[in-house]
C-alpha cells in the first residue's frame, strides 16, 4: 500500500529518496527497504543536509571514543574531550552533558560546549529538580529511552528559557545508563525543528554512550573521593589548630570554625547564632567567603530570633528551606537549602551553625563531614569556656567528661531494626575517652549491613580524635564503595598520610564486614585485629575465625596484602567480635582473662539475646578482675541471624 502524496518524499531512516513503498500496520506506514517506520516529509526542493558519515568515518569516531574512555583523565577533561569529539565528527555546534544526583533529586548541566564561549559561561551552573514537571528530560531518564523533541512543545518555562538563551529549537537526548540506572544524559542541540536531523546522530552516539557511562561513573567516584579526602584533611587540621591556638580568643575561634565549615561545603557564607541561657537576644557571627577571589570578611550582630527559637532547641542536624525563615535572609543566609547544626554548651548557651547552598542540596557525605567537625569544634568551645572559669585540674577533668559524652554520640545511637538480625554492642573505655570503635551501618532499604569493630593505638583524647575521624571516613565510604577491603585500604591511606610524621604515630586494627541480608552473603576484611567467633546453633559448636591482615597506618600501601574472605551464618547462629581489652583484662595476680574464659563465657550465655549476652560477659570480666584498674578499652559486638 502507498500513501497518496504528490511531492517527492524521503525515507529518513534508510536515507533514500524514492517513490513511497511500504505497508501500513496499526495506522503507521513502514518502509519495505529498512522495515522501520517511514517519516514522510512533503517538499518541492530536495533538502541539502549535513554529510552522512561513511562507515570508515564511523569506525574512526568509535575508535577515538574508546581510546578516550580507556585513558585516565579528570572529569572536566573527559567532558571537554568527548563533547569536542562529537562536535568535530558529527558537525554539531552545541552539545550538553547532564549529570544526575538521585540522592539530591537534581539534574545538573555538567558541561556545555558551543562555539560561542560566552554561552558556555552563561549556563555553566544550571540545575533542575528531578521532577516530572520538567517533562521530556526527566521522562527520558525515567524511561531510559532516547528522545527527539522540539522545545516549543514543552510547557515547563525552563524550555523557553533554554531555547531563548541557546537558540535551540529541537534537541536529541540520550540517557547515559550504568547498570540500567541513568547517571546522566547526552544532549545535542539543533537550531531547526526538523526530525530529519537526529537519526544518524542517534544511531552513532548510542554505540558509544554505554562506554561513556562507565568512564563517567568512574570519574565521578574519583572526583567525589578527592573531595572527601580534602574534607577529612581540613577537619583533622582545623580541629588540631582550634585546640592549640584559640582557647583564649573566643571571636577568633568562632571565625576559624566558620571558615572550616564553609570550606567543607564550598559555601560563601557561614553563620553562628549564639544565645546565652538567660537571654532572648542572640549574637550572630557571620563569615563571608569570596570563592573566586578568596577574600574573607566577618561581622557580628545582635538580633531578635524569636521566630526560630525552635531551631535553637533542635537536638539533631536538620536541613530547611531558608526562604521559610525571613530571619535567615536578614543575616545573609539564602539559597535552595540550609543546614542547621545545633550545639548545646555546658554553661547553658545554645548555638546553631548554619550554612546554605545557593542552588543545590547538601549530599549525605557533606553532612557527615559537617557533623564530625562540629562535634570536634564543640570540644574547643567548651574548653574555651572552661579556660576562663576552672582551675587546671578541674578543666582537665571537665574536658574528659565532655569528650566522653561526645564520643558516646558517635557510637550507634540505636540498634538497627531488621527482620534478619538481632544486635548487641558494648563499650567501656579505660580512661573516659577510648580509642575503640564499633558500628552498625544499615542501608536505607534495610537489605545491606556494614558491621565494624576497631582499636586505635593509645588511649585518651588523642585516640578518641582518631576514632571520631575514622568513623566519619567510614560512613562516607560505605556510600561509594562496595568492597570492605577497598574501604579498609582508604582508611589506611588516611592514617598513614596524617600521622607518618607525628611524634606519636597512630595505628588501628579493624574488622569490616559487608552483609547482604537477603542473599545472606557475608564478606569480611581483616586488618590485624585477630579473631572473632561464630556459634553454630545446629550442633552447638564454636567456630574460631582468624582474620589476619596488616595493621592500618603502618605502611603507605596495603593493597598487596589484600585480606578479604567470605563466611556464612545459618539460622540462630551468633557472631561475636571483640577488642583485646576483653582477653587482656588483668586480675590482681596479673593474670589475663584470656581466650579460654571468653569462649566459656560466650557459650554459657548463648541462649540470651545479644545485648544480654554481652552484659553477662562483661559481668564475668569484672568478677575476674575485681578491684584491678581497667587498663584498656573493652568493646564487644554480637549479631544473631534470625
């Protein structure tokens, strides 16, 4: 069957001008030559379009792309070279790369190339909410399908703005898929509303976009790890500087804290709202940071913030829309999202640190870094207050109590709720502040658990500071690393680089477990921490697991000593991990509690829930040591599979 057309027509898919020849199926006309839907276009003058790529040119383009993707280059360089390659080979002037951040619910225009360089600068920081109201762009990503569309057909005002700014009339968008998840989009802009333009572009680009997705994801992960490393270094250095230099200069101490906070998240303004216990008026410290010229200025004001008193009484970090609180606009905190970090001091002073993102939201890894630093900054703020009011002995005792309280908040605040497991965790530091650490990190969907126990060399405040920083690193890395060994390796890099030249080097032993709960797949990475036990319920048998590995922080690279193994747990099996403070607890006769007593105590309490089991073991340790002073931290973790 042939359509009734007088003018010459073109099958745009097989690129042949001919008399229409095809068949109709379900109301659509299909070409007999290529068996694809025929796009008919009435015209009296044949079109003169861009030159069709030869097979040789296509091959050269694909080889160039593969060579680019296999090279080790930075994110910005990857964007530049890939878009330049497309522009050169496909003769397209305007090419865009969008990157998706599902955690923040946004699509960011990460790169835009055009001959008009001022245009590149004008749209460099464009961001869109991941919202279906944005129409075809979000639809393309959600359905993981390529789309060609005209901007005039879209109702959202973004498309009109984009069209007027760039001169774009139509656009081809191709989702960039990694593991069937959209990590971004590749877009080609056209200055005509012409469906004949995109066919070959789509065919060629879809051949390379899969490889580009792998390269893009690797570059994004590398870029994120670089930012995390910078955050951790800033946190560590600033905490030490605060502790040493600013106890006797309150305003300069606050300025340093605000400067570090703004650096962690690259914010141009950071504020501290400080309210004494007996006043409704508050003092506002503001730091303005020019991110382009690196100019810093500060100011302080006394303002009435009765409208945000509930924020001053907040107990946990929260994010808000600053536009809903006019007082924030009055003090210069404006943007798409603000973070509120509350601090309550011992003298009754209530404080909140606040920072804002101008056009995006705060990712979880940045919130973790901010919380970690504010916890450390609180110690300095408390110490500064104590410095003026307490004797040297009283000041030291109070410092230890404050640090002990803060350290307790870094351990799991509540036991995860899981249909697969029962949990128990226990820690008793030897000197108020300990270097031991344990954690349960459950994924948001409740299907994966990271379980950790570790022991930092030394005791007291110094070991506690290392423990707090390692916790921050671990909570950030589990979001971007699947392998426990890779996480352990990254923690080793931090410890070695931070303490290799220190007067007292810091080492750490660790066991890190990744547990895929539905599949019951357990992967264990050991770093010089020794043993853990599994009680096999089926035959009432105790299994001893030797983890091995090398201590973290001793050498710069532990990758040659990779230590990662799989274990399994059946129904009602119980896993017990512990630090050496358990087995090395001494009694008055200088005899250690030892492995044998621990195993006996474990088996005698095995019918109890994990929490009670650990309390019983600790009770037997105390009966054994009696009045002997505890010389090392005692930490234990028990998990039972349901």
